[in-house]
């Protein structure tokens, strides 16, 4: 993918950290990285609770609420993007029970996350089969095509949801 936006997930250190608490930094042309998102899950290790996420307003440099994930169980949650509420099932739909991809809608289009050939990384394609995002586990890096920056919140959150479900040993 050319003109990719590169994001690094930085998880909280420590033995009691929860993978739902992390920051997302955007790699910039300038020296260093710019923190774009903060995800915070205060109930470490619990299968319930609220994961809040914040996006930095680049005009004011203030982190503003972007949404929340209300965990009802390890695999069941309701996600809020602003005033819109969506079930995790609607952000991880399988076309059929044997499907290895998970579909979601954003901006009037359908996208799907797939497991890469190495069975570790993930990638997301649009309805034409063009790759729009890739997750590289070794670098904890999400690369996003610049043309889909308008659905960045959905891509970051659905990436997290899919990583979480894989962490639980499910897909």
C-alpha cells in the first residue's frame, strides 16, 4: 500500500496490565511519533467493564472522548462511536459459519478483516478486495491506506476487537 498511515500500539507495561489499555501513536515524517488515541480499561483482567477511547483533536491537542466499549462478557460488547451504538456481532459478522473473515460496515461500505497467511497478522479489505489496512503483530503496527482515513476510528476499534477475540483463542 502506498501513502499508508502508520500507527503503533503501545500497551501499558506491568504484570497487571490489560491489553484493552493502550495508546496509538502515528508515525510522522518529523522526529518522533504523535499520540492519536488512548484506550483505557480500568477493570484489569475482568471480562466486564467499560473501555473508553479518546482521540486527540489535532487543532487543540486535547484528547476528546471518541467512544466506548461496554463489555458484557469476554466476547460480547456494545461499542459506541459518538452517539451511534453497535453490537460487537455487527462489527465482526461472518458471512457463514466456516468463514475466516469478519465483516463490518463503515461509511456506507462493507469491509472485512482476514487472518494473514502467517496466521498471526491481520489485514482488512474493501468490497473490491483491495487491502486498506494491515496489522503486523511483531511490530504492533497498523498500516492504513490514506484514502480510508475517514473511517480510522472504525479500523482501530475493529482491529482491537479482532485482536481481543484472537487473544481469547477464538475467531
